[in-house]
C-alpha cells in the first residue's frame, strides 16, 4: 500500500521538478483522516520557502492513480495530504498474500547489507537473569526483522571470558571445592554466592577427587576457571536454545588479549596522538573527539578498563566487513557507549555504522506483588526458572510486546492465563481458529485438501462488508509494519499490529459465517481467512513464537 503510494507521489514530484525529496508516509492516528497521510508538501515548503498548502495542491493535481485504487485525496491542516483507498484495492491484495505465502512481508530494503547483531553477551559467571532474557528476545527479533528486510545477518555473542570477574569465578569455585573437604575453609568476601557454584565444585570433586588440594593455588585456580567457564557456557547455550535463540558466532574476549589486538589499538591511538601516559596509566584523549574528559584505557596496575577491549572488539567487527553493527545493551551500559563510539571514530571508522539499542529493566509480578528472590539461586530469579514457569513462547512475547525504552512489568499470572486477556494466547488462538475453519471447509467439500491453487477460483471482489474490508486492509499493512519495526529498531510494533489483526479477524468471524450456501462467497471468505492466517503465522515466526494449528 505505502510502496504503491510512494511510487505515485514520486512520479508527481518528478513531473513538478521536485527531485530531491523522498515522501514519508504514515497511517493517520484518526480513521477519518484516511488510510495514509504524508507531510511531503510541508517538507518541500521549508526548502522552497513557499506556502505548504499551495505545494500540496500542486502535488494533488499532478497525481495519477490506477483505476480502482485511490478513492479520495484531500489536503488537511497546514499541508498534510490524506489518501483513502478503495475496498477493492485491499481485497485484491489477498491474492498477493496467498501467492507469496511464507514470504509475504519480506522486502529487499537492506540490499544484502552485511550486518552484525550483538546481544546478550552476559559474563559467564552465573546463570542468565530475566534481564538477559529480555535482551535475548529483543536482539533475536531485531536480527530476524533485519533478515526479513534483506540484510545478511550474523548473530553474535561477545563472550566475556577475560578480566577480573573470571578470576573471582575461579576463586569462588575453588573455595567451594575446598569446603567439600573442609567445611571451615574460607570463602572470598566478594565471591559468587549462588548454588550453581556448589554444583560446579561437586562435579569437580567427582571428576578430580582431591587432586586439586595438592596443586599449587594458581594451577588449581586455572582448573577451576576452565571447569566453571565450560559449565556455565553450556548452561547459557541451553537456556537460550529453549527460547529459540541461537548464535552464529561466540566471540571470545580472551582472544583480544592473546592476539595482541589491545596493544595494536593503543599503538595506533598513540600514532594518531590520541593516547598518552599519565600517573602510570594509559589515557585515551577523548576530549579531542568531543567528550568532556579523557578516559583511562589501562590502569596503573596494567589492567585494561572495559573501554580498551570494547574498542578493540568493535574494530574487529569492522575488519570482518560488517557494514552495519547493531549493539543491543541494557540500560546499565548507557554511560559506556560514548567512549566506545569515540574510540571507533579515533581509529578511522564511521561511528554512524554502529546502531546502539538500549532496553530498560524487567520486574516480575505475581499476584500484583514483585518477585525478588529465586527458589534455586542466592539473589535473583533466573531466566531458566521463568521459562519453566510460563514457557518459552510467553517469555519471548512478553519481553517484546512493550517498548524497549520502557521498564517492563512481567505479569506471571497473565502470561500463564489461557484466555483472551493474555495477548499472546489471543494471537495463537486466532491462528488456531482459522486452521479449524479451513479443516471444516475441507470436511464440507468447499475446499480441497491440497494447499496449492485451492483458492485459485476465489472471487475476492465479493468481499464488500465493512469487517471484511477492514481485515483485508490491515493484512496489506504487514510488509510496512515489518519494515518500520526494523528501521526504527522497535520490535514491539509487530506484536501490537498482530493484536490488531487478531481483533479484526475475530470481529469478521463474529459478524459473518465463513462457510455459507453460496460457494463463491464461501471461497472468498476462506481466502480472506487464509490470508489472515499467513500474516499471523509470519508475524509469530518473526517473533520466534509458535503458531499452533489446534488449541
């Protein structure tokens, strides 16, 4: 719908010698303002110093539409142009949906741009939290949206297996291991307290016996580090797989140290006059790139701050040929982003090729009260526990359905409820109901069992009732919704739209029998049902959620 209108507006602008403006098209907030609106006349007026309504009139007079498409064009307010399409335009689109089927909604806007999406990237020092779960759902959905819009996407997990936190993990595991032989053995004050540390220590005792007790401490710590890292990494992979989240690449932070990448970055910044020594530390001259203060890259102890490996990692991303880099971070990373972007710029890369997506935190609610403590862990509810309680579909949907810029209250009771109050259940039920309608039509002999060409004779021009046209109109918006959700990096737009589709379908189903004595009308309505099912299935697929045939 928008693509058709954009093409026609561009043709009109070209005929008027306005050749440097791409029209922005949106769905009006109020239905009385039409199906699509554009502010292109006001944009042109600012450039040309002319009256926007006068330019709008020029555009309207130059527009040429195909018969049976646009029924009304009007100029509103300071220069908006509102368009209303014919019902036939929408119902004819059903054929496109049926023909494209599983590919309906895909576009080529990304032009096969090589794109990397980094998300989750949790330290392998404990189980994933529900916050990590929200990031997993957001990152994976953004990656899928990018794929549906023609990008070549690599999903990547930055595996933080270097630095102080890994030392603390090893010390915690070693302490619990020693306590299995001597309950009074000391435990580090800042050690990891979770029950998972005890489990790893017990496995070490089974596999190693008391061998570690006779080793030098550093050697024993290295064994504990390897065992802990391997166990936690496998646990992380398994819980993400339960959420239908899989990565193409796990990038080890440790490789940046062993490959000399950190030294290379410091050397290059020194060459550019953007790194210097002060008080025994190595500083990044961030003020030369617009930041208020210079930043420490290497402490006086010789330990890098987070900035240095993060800058080196992003350099590796560009060296691997990624044209677009998407970083999905929690709100606790906000303060670190300017430093890393400045570092990228300092190394000569275009920082605008990095899109940083920030999401807010999660609160779990049960019976209206906040859930703070885990049943199995020391101080937080794990993602695995959440999946166990409500299931992977509900976890993904509830994490995605709200704006990522908003704090999310995850209602456990609602997520488990099997009624139309549960927005995920509502969508899945609409899909299953359509499957039931199609099975009934087959049993009545109205439809053949074969999917191919089963709607070839359907005359969709018979669909003239208000709820029929309203549903068809909404279905035709699906490619635009996928594209806008992707380009804005706002995946919550998609579940909101799918909810509208489910509501429109249920209204149509309430207003009209699908299988009626008039076979032609039955086929037309069944074609509409199948088109709605395709849109729901494709949308749920993008969200990583199942589309059941029966419920």
